[in-house]
């Protein structure tokens, strides 16, 4: 019996527009950030004030520059020629305008406020569509509706005009990016809601610190006036006292005594410093995930290598947020391809390489050790491993062409004795040269060398009549034996052998 195949539910049920049931019939979605709504009165520019804090500003800049400093590339949809052509064109467009400058405010402001918007500045020339800039726009000018569409507030449209869809077609003009791990709406989850209280406590702590310094850095000025002095005279005296030391002056009539003119110090000035430093560290941990980059010493908050890994995870998350939105269905990569290659429908993707050089070196060393260990068990790493782990393409790997090797020596005939051990034999370069020289000494050469030597002996043997005469003839012929040619040949061979030995010893 055939089982009917069920289809999954295709519609979204827990939509973002149903988050706040008290919005009534409003079509817009309010930013759900409670800190923004309750402490800042819904004014997102307060987060700009937070971003102007020296420590927070420096950390946000470090985080943004860490992503911008990474290498990026455009990966084609496939290795077909047309897809490679599309990817090359997209990469050329992004290289031709200040893409790094365009990303810095998006990363800095977006991570602080939860989302960022850039306006795409298109241009068209000689049949080509390209981008000449991506300009960051402030978040206070935008809001989203229940469908996630972006609205721009203007003087003519204070409630906002739709800049996602116009006349039923995508406008392809504004690129938005959402940040935050718990983002349920397009507004994202910015760091501002976490940085607000450390920033507020630090700001007010410094204000009290300055009052402390002003109060106890110099003695309090006092002035005396007659009991019958008019209010105008009292005001003049107080103004004179303020001219000496502002905000720490008092006046009182003669005859009156005050038990305490200057408040006694009940705390140390280091208390305010410790409060400020603690809030700075909290802000740094919130933004960078660790403090070693700015204030760390070895072992302060654990191993610094582990802290750097935490920071690297944050960098990768920011880079992924950018790439995911640029590569999305409503992203600038698809818009550019649709304009330049209408109907193509196969889109490349932009990718930011967030791996550190040290990690790649460590991975290469691990692969080398792993390959050596596997070779001992007659195994090796596959091409699929390098494609998966190192991000290579199969076309990046090719086999090494095999060299022409000499044929293996024939096996000895059955019953014959082989005095050489083929398995243990080894050829040395010097021996090859010596063997080549010996090959030049042919039987014909030896015959020419031995002829003058043996000629007197052969003549004596031919003239002798018996053994005794033959022996005496050989003795008499010895002085006539000419070995000059043989001696010359042996001298040359010995000289060449000596030179080879000296060269080998020198190397």
C-alpha cells in the first residue's frame, strides 16, 4: 500500500509582527529594545553618545577593522565558464569602488545599534551596470513594517515611504544588515542595550570623581559679612568668594560659627578610578569578548590564546552577517547580477576569509604529521579531505605525472646462482662514473696495449726447441717488453679516480 507523502507547513506562523499585541493595527514594527525604549525614550541617537565614549569607540573601531582587514573574494556558482565570468564581473565591480570604507560604518554602527542600512549608488555606462559607492545611512531615518520591508522617513513622508518595493517591483536600492545572535526582528540585537549601563555608571562615576577632586584639591573659601549687610552685599561677597574658588565657597555673618566648613574625606580617590576601570573592562568584554587586546597581561583572564579565539569567533560572526545579507535574495550581489546578466539566475557569493595565518600554519603542520603517520600503515589523505578542510576546489589539485622508469631486471634462470642481492643493492653516482669509464676499455683497446708487451715473448717461444730453451727465451725477452702504452692508460685511470674521490670528499 502506497503511503501518501505529506507536505510541510510552508507559511510562517510566529511572525515578527505579532510580537507586540499592543501595537493595535499599526503596520510598522517598533524596535523591541527595552533599554532603547525605557531608558533612552526610543531615541536611538543616544547610542551614538555611547559610541563616543573613548574606550567604547576604540573597541568598536577595532572590531570593525578586524573584519575589514580580512581578505575577501567572490565565489562563482559553478566552474562553468559563464558562472566564472559572472563572478569575475561582480568582483571587479566591488574592487572598483571603496568597498572597505563602505563596510566600516556598517560594522561599527550596526553592531552597536543592531542593524545598518546602506544606499546603493548605481551607475550605467556602455551597456554595463555597476556600483560606484555604498553610502551608510543613519538608523533613525528607517523603520520596518510587519513584512520586514524597509521604510524611509522624509519630510514629505514622516511616517515613512517603502524603499523595498515600489510599484510592485523590488527597488533594489537600500541594503540592510541585521546583527545579533537573538535577532527576531530586522532591528537586530545591538550591543547598545548591553553597553548602556556600564557607560551610564562610568559617566556618572567620572562626574562624582571630578566633584571629589574639586572639593578636596583646595581648601574651601569662606567670607564674613556684618549682621546688617543687605542681600546685595551678601551676593557681592559670595561672588568674590566664587572668583577665588568656584562652587566651594560659603558666607556667614560675624558672630556665627559653623561646626564644619570642609567635609571630612570618608573615601579614597582610587574608588572612582576602580569604578571607571571596571566599567571599561566590562565594555571591552562586551564588544571584543576579552580584555587582552587592550589591558590584558598573560594569565589575567585565562590563557590569551583562548581569548584571541573568542575574539576570532566574534569577527567571523560579523563577517558572516555581512556575507549572508549581501548574498541574500534581497541582497546587492543578486541585484547586480540581475541588472548586468538578466535571466541568468545563477548567483555567485561573496566570502570573507576569517582564518588566521597561524591557524593555517598549524593545520599544515598537522596534515604533515598525519600524512607521515598514515603512510606507516599504508594509508594516505584523500583529495576530498583537502577540499573540505582547506576550502580548495577539486580543480586546484592535480596528479604528479609519472616519470619513465627503467624496466625491472629479469629474474635469474632456474638453477643459476645470483651473487648480487637485488633487494639490498644500491647505486652510487661515483660508481656510475667508474663503470662508464671501465666501459670505454674495450677488448680491442686491451689488445693494442698488450701487443707490444707480449711480442718479444711470442718470438722467443717460436724460436725455442724445448721447454728449457723456452724458459730461457722468456727471461732474455723480458727487457724488450714495451709497457709504455699500458702504463699511460693505467696512469690516466688512476688520475681520474683520484679526482672523483677528491670531489666527492669536498661535497
